[in-house]
C-alpha cells in the first residue's frame, strides 16, 4: 500500500473541482495522498487537530485550498512544522483576489508557499518536488513528467507548422 504523504485540505466541497487537480497530478506521479474538507471558520477544532496530528501520521506536505477570506493555509501552518502550500480559490465576489492576498501575505515566522489562484495542479507538482528532495524515484517520475510535457509542446508546434505549410500550399504559395 502506498503511504499517504500529502494532505489535500479544502474549506468547502465547492473547492473540490479545483482541488482535484492536485490529486490528479499526484496520482500521475504515484504519490499517496488524501482529500479532506475541513474549514477554519466552520470547523476550527477539526482544523487544529488535523494540523497538530499531520506530521505524526506520516504526512510530508499539506496543500490547503480556500476561497474568500482564506485563513485555512495559514492556520494549518501555525499548528504544523510541515511545509504548507496554499491554493487561493476563485470564490465569491472578488474571484480569488481576496484569497490570494490572505494566503500569500503571511507575516514573518509562519510561511505558506502560495501558488496562483486555482493553481492546484502546481500545488500538487510542488508537493511532489518537496518529496523528491529525499526520494530519487519521485525525482525520476518528475523528470519523466517534464519530458512528456516538453514532447507535447513540440508536437503541438510541429502540427502548427504543418497546418501553416498546408494553408500556404492551398493558397498557391502566396
Ligand atoms: C471558503 O469559502 C471555502 O474554501 C470556499 O472557497 C468559500 C465558499 O464556501 P461555500 O459557501 O461554498 O461552502 O471557506
């Protein structure tokens, strides 16, 4: 059984569609993880307990996604020595700008590594990179992931060149 190394936590089930992107990329890299809905505002005791127990349960990294006045990532970071990656979610009237500022602007002493608004995929990749610092197998899987990404960009470029060349030929070469 794969060990659960990454805790993906979100403030509401309305964050799930975005936060699943972290789960998908961690699946692709073969990294065990869990998905939890825990709210700083609505379930503060559960949020505290989750952070306090996380390291002892064997987690290596926490990814925390929340929208609006998003305190989740900073709150969890206050209660754990594990690295916490914050994902500001585009929810509510300000479409994530509020969550971005609340998550990224941690006062000195308790950092949260913040990705872009709805940047759950990058949060998953960053978590994998943190794990890869001590795990050569994960490092190799990340290298292969980047190679696949580069190959897909090159294939798209090739297709574009071919389409352009065909369109040029259709126009009679003008
Ligand atoms: C935050 O408030 C959640 O993380 C979510 O992004 C936002 C709205 O929550 P719901 O009202 O949809 O449950 O705490």
